[in-house]
């Protein structure tokens, strides 16, 4: 293979590296049962919240009880992480291949640090990804660029030569706002039509495809 297309690649966590979509949906539904007395009717809408900070979501639904809802969600989420989560197929090998090729990798997630670290440890990701930026480390959340900028800076990279990989509309928008290439994955929580409407630079269907995209021959500036 040729020179890596991007020497720095930052990943979203949930729905991208970590198969945790069911955990997140069930964590939301547990919270709604506890606080509202019933689950949320529209599960597709719940899926669309993945990648957005919890306080933002709960603040829209019940502003006066957002902190309480975050607490209920977080406690149930952490208690059930080990029995739900795993890495998506091919992810561990993809990360190993990128590392062997000298690509600097990290994670930028809206998830709080304790939950993010636990999920990564349970899925075998902790030893594969050297950098984790969480919602506890920033003052603004995706689609704002701060988490991505913080990750790239910590990795010693340049946003103009970096990519952000995610499964949700908010990830594509964050990449664009950060001045990074946007790579959308087709296996997470995002709806294909919604992702396509955001016009990410690249869409990949498997971890093998992602490896080939990053480590294949460098494309033209228009493709990057």
C-alpha cells in the first residue's frame, strides 16, 4: 500500500468502534421509564440522538430535570455495559493495521469518561487506541469542532491532514466544522439516507474497507 491518505485518524466511539447502540437505546428507555413513567415511542428518534451529549438531549426534553436524567442514564448504562458491548467485526484488526502503518489514532466522543473507558476496556479497545477525548474534557460538544480539534492536537496532527470517522450525522457535521475529512461508516446508528444527505467525503461498509481507504494510495485533493 502507499502512503496513508491521512496520517491522523480520529474515531467516534459508540456505533463506530463500539457496538453499543442497543445499550444506548435501552439506557435511554430505562431513564424515560424512571423519570417519565413510560418509554420513548419513537426508537428511530432515540437512535438519532446517539453522538449528542446527554445533557443536550435531556435538556430539550425536560430541562428542569436534565441532571437527574443524566444520572439515571449513566448509572444504568455503566451497570449494564459489560453484558452489552463489543467491538464491531474487524475493528481490532483495523486499528492494529493503522498503528503498524504509523497512523496516529484517537477517539473523540460525547460520552462521559467513566462510561467511555469502561466500554473500551470491555471491547478490547483500550490497548488499541492511545488517546481518548470525552465529553468531560471539553466545553462544547459535536457538531462543534472542539472535541476533534483537541484530539488532533493531542496526537500532534494537523486537521487539514486528518479524518474523523463516525456513524452519525452529527459526526459528519463535526468533521466538516473542524476542517477534517469526514468518513461515515454504514454499520452504526445512522440512517443511510441521512448520512448521504450530509455528503461525507467517504462512506465505508466494513472495517476492511476503512483500512483500505486509509492505507491505500493517496487520492487527489478533491477525493480527500
